[in-house]
C-alpha cells in the first residue's frame, strides 16, 4: 500500500505512514463540533456578579449587627444558588 500524502510504500495493515504521519484510514471517532459561546450565559454571570457586589456594598453601609448577619446569609445563599445553577447548566451541555 502507498501513503496517500507522500507516496511511501507502507504495510497493508499500517494505521499511519511511518514517514509523514498521515493516517491511512478515516478516523472512526469524530470530535464534537465546537459550540459557539452563549451570550445568555455570559449575561447571567455578569448579572449575578453585579448582584453579589451590590449586596456586599449594602452590607458595608449597614451598621447594625442583626441586619448585617441577615445580609451576609443572603449573599452566601445567592452565591451558592448561582454556583449550583452554573454547574447544572454546564452538565447539560
């Protein structure tokens, strides 16, 4: 058999040409086509980051300990929900 790229004589059962490295047959496995990046995912992430920043700014301005504890818990809960939703969305792809 001859290599289809360089013309070198190679064994009939060779998978690649030993001289140029060209495959002798078509690949059985084709990698999935690259997906275009989703703008909606980027927008959701930016909104989530903005909400977290706003919560921390508000927490810094509120002086009472009770309200500060509540806002801190709310900020952590929002962050956990965002991370969980992003992980779920990535697994679905």
